[in-house]
């Protein structure tokens, strides 16, 4: 299965703020320009899956209109990491000791009292598993930078352990660390191709 992973457009807050799971809007002109550029890189008539946060969902809806897509699924599992009390705060206002505490313990520490990385990996694996069982040959996924890294980590783990393998707690830790180690900057509106191994849908 071929996934077209699309990062949302630049929101109205810049990168100096922490806005993981916060529902931050995108300016109308920024959304229109991003949709026009991204649509040129995507297939028509392919199902679209999106984070429900408006910076993703608004782009997904605009792409659906442009590409003639009538299948859109909003999945909360695709949301960016929840940073608890850090949300909507300037990074410079967050005590460095708190950031360092997270850096020292990426697996167990929940930044701002929000989610841990393995908790994000768990819900992202559930999305990944649904996608590979969808029966589609292609899919468009509109989400966040962290979500894209986690989906790529899930695909890498699956490639190493086989299509029928399901991650346990230790494997989710490994997926989390792989995603955290993925330092490549993903631009707003960037489209990334990801090949995953499709499997049969679960029996009803």
C-alpha cells in the first residue's frame, strides 16, 4: 500500500510556541496556497485520512474538493502529541529543567503532564494497522510532523518483524525511540511517500 503523508500548512502560531494537540487555525490564504501546491503531487479519487485538528482537517477538506474525493475519515489517533501544561506556551517560557527531564527519559516522562511517547506510539500503531487493513492500494494521510515520524517508525518496525507481527510494550518503546531519533525536518505542506505492507482486514 502506498501512503501519501502530508504535513499540515503553517498555522497562525509559529514554531516558538508549543502547540501539539492544541487546535490552532491556519490563515485562509496560507491554506489555499498549500492546497494548490499539495494537490499537484497527489492522486485523484484516493481516500483521505486526517487528524481532526483544524490545521489538518481544513486542508483535507480542501484537497477532497480539489481531487474529487468523497471518502474522508477524521481519526483522533493521528493528532500530534499532547503536551499537557506546555500547550500554547512559548518554548522560551517552559523551564529548561522540565525540557531536560523529558530528554533524559523519553519513554516514561510525560512532558507537561500530557502523553508519553509510547502512548503516542500505541495510538499511532492502531491508525497504522487500520490503514494497512483498509483494502486500499493508496491513501492520503493529512497529519502532523510527529505523526509522520511515528508512522514511518511503525512501518520500519513492521518491515523488520513481518506483516503479521503486532508490537508489545517493548516494541512500542523501540518504535518511540526510532521516531524520536528521526530528526529530519518536515516542512509545512510537504508530501512524503511511504510504502507499507497491506494485510487482510480483521474478521467481523
